[in-house]
């Protein structure tokens, strides 16, 4: 997903202030969740292709995203 520089800076600042120290750009680059700080692995905290796409946008693993926003059934 392509974002404008301003939108990416806003998303990074929001994640850093919310989760304390790591922004979503760094989290995605490192392959860790901004929320639980665990590595992102299929079958552990990532289960669907939608979850992987969401991780690329938010930096949250699927488990944390679902815990925070609710599972989409």
C-alpha cells in the first residue's frame, strides 16, 4: 500500500506514542508487532492473507489486531 509521506509520518507518530517506542514502519521492517513486540510468524500470530496485509499497514500482528478491533467473521 502506498501512502503519502505525511500520512506515513502521522501513522508512525501515532504508533510510536500509542505503543511506546516503535513505529509501524520499523515494526514492519523488523517483522515485529508494534503491540506485543513479538516476531510475526504464520500460524503463531498471523493466520490469513488479510492479516498479513493489515500488518503491512498497521504494524500489528493479526492476533493483536483482532484483540483490539474484534475479529471479522
